[in-house]
């Protein structure tokens, strides 16, 4: 039995081991990454495309990922950079899609579904109206559950900025949702008593 | 009391100090206006979470998942084709002696039990207690993982560089060749080495701890099966696969290069 190119063999095996482990971790992180993509793009279709491009890039850069560091942070960074590149290429500003783009499918029937869809559309409008950096902040903290410190490191901004952006974003969303709910109530009230 | 939105959201997220949290909690409980502001912000959070939960219900695009799965499959193929000794790691090593060998392997990785090694034709034993046996007709098995510090193999492991073949004194036509040296997660050092004898070869891993060498895994190549009841791993073509699994469980970093290995040997493993 010849000694053989052991180092080469082990490196290949280690590379494979990393790829196999990463496969599971990447698949598990896809929902988080897609939510982050949605927070960046504000559009479901764009989020799906961005997720795809991010995974594509991440797979070509696997050897650059340092084992022992946070894979989600690494992926989020690739996602953000990919979106910035995409944004530059499109050279567009403002909301990229119609609010009706978010076609959520809650498993409720009848009136509840209708109300729910309206509320989700209102939420979508509120989220669309936010600047991207506030929307991202909101998703990372409210949806993903990261701490201020983690988000500060992830986005490379001071904690004070995290707090102020987050406060402004939450306030805007809350105000927009209240205004929309009040508008709905008024519409219903104004229709009461009208002849059929 | 004028509480800023920043402070209120930090309160919601539990990002204030314990004292500030307690103080603000007390303030909220006595201020209906503050309680309402908090309620509205919490309500917005809830709506956001619901919205994203609904988004999560959409299936991930199949072509995105395929990217990941295809990459893993490609790594499989690359791994198999990387060299004549490369076998995919994914498959668990198949040990031909059933449950007993599996246990042996696990225990071996923990560097806690015995070596069993033997050769058809000539035979070779690593004495466990100063006893040396040889036989030209039968395999000799010994369930002792510790390499006798007076044995020629101990000397090879302790002092010989990788890729240098040393004839073992006192054994007919038996030689040993260190193959590689690496550090473990426990900061010990291990060596992979071959022992050749009359057309048969074993590939082994020994680890050094407290000045003693212990065999932690051994794979016999092209040899007949050992006697029934003996814990032994044989492999006709799966040697690298079996030992790779062990090495990968032990190794920290990479295989030492020639220079680092030479330094380590000349410094008596310090």
C-alpha cells in the first residue's frame, strides 16, 4: 500500500465534508435568507430572484467561508451585496412592485381571509413605504430576533443608529396600520344605511 | 413623563439595563398614554411577524434548492475522482465484523482501547506488556493499543520522518513507514503509518499522549479475515475511506508539512 497523496486526499475529503455540512446548513437557512431578501427588495418576486442569486454566489465562494464564523451573517452579507449590485444595474429608485405583489396565503377561509388579506396588503404598503435600511433593521430584529449588538455588527452601524432607525421604522409602520384601519372603519360606516 | 420612541422600542426588545427595564415598566403601568403607545408598537410587531409567517408559507423555489443539492452532488463526484485513494466520506464505513467492530471503532477514536493487527504469512504484533510474539503461519492478534516503548515501532513513530521506510529490528521482512503527522483537537499528535509484511500491509493511526503511543485505528489490507470473535476491521478496497473517517474526527488543522514535522521530531514532540 503506497503512502499516496494523503494531504491531497484529506483536503478533498475535508472539502467534501464541508460541502456536505454546508448543504444542510444552507437549506436550513433558506427561509431566513429569503425573509432578509424580502426586507431588502420589498418585493416577493425580487426576493425569490435575490435568494437564488445569493445561493449561487455563496456556493462559488464556499472556500472563502471561515469555519466557526456565523454562516447566516456571511450569507446576509452576500445577499446585501448582490442586491446592491442588482440595484445599480437596474438604476431604478423607489418601490419596485405593486403592493398586490405580496399574495400571502393564510390558511383561513371566508371573511377572515378577506380581512387578513386586506391587513397583509396594508402591512405591505407600510413596509414598502419604509426606506430599505429601516425595513432591514425591522426584519432582522422583529422577525429574525437578532440583538441590537448583532445587527450593529452585521450592518456595520453604531448601536445608536440601530435604535433610532428601528424606532422610526416601528413608529411609521404602526402609524400607517392605524391610519389604514381607521380608513377601513370609516368606509364601512359611510356605507351603512345606503340603499342596495 | 416624556419617553422617547428609541427608549420605548429598546424596552420592547429587552435591550435596556435591568434597572432601566424595571423603571420603565413601572412608568408604563402608571401611564395610560405610554401603555397605549407601547400597545400600538407591539401590535405593529405582531402584524409584521404574521406577514412574514405568511410569506414563509410559500415554498422555496425548486431551482434554488437544486443549486444547493447539485453542488453537494458535484462535491461527491469530485471527491471520488480526486485521486486513486479517495472515497466519498458521506458513506459510513462498513465494518465487516458487525456491531462489535463499530464499538471498537468508536472506542478506538477515543483512544481508549486496543489494537488488533495481524498479517497473513508473516505476523506482527505490537506488544502490550513487553511480550513479543511472531508466527510464520498464523495471524497473531493482540488487544493492546499501547505501543511498547521498547519496540522498534515506537522508535519509528517517535523519530522517523514521514515517507521514510524503516526495517523493524527483530522482525523478518517487516517494515514501517510513517505517512503523515497531524495535531488533534486535544492538542495531541497522531501519525498515520503503514506496516508492510510479506505482501500484506496495514494502514494505522497512532496518537501520542504523555510520551506514549496508542494505536487508535488500524485497517488491514488484502489479508484473510481474522479468527471469529476477534475485533478486527478489514478492508479490501476501503482503507482510505475507513481511516479518513477516523482522521477527520481527530484532526485539527491540516497535515503537518515536512518542515514542521521535522521540527516536532527534533524537539521531542514539543
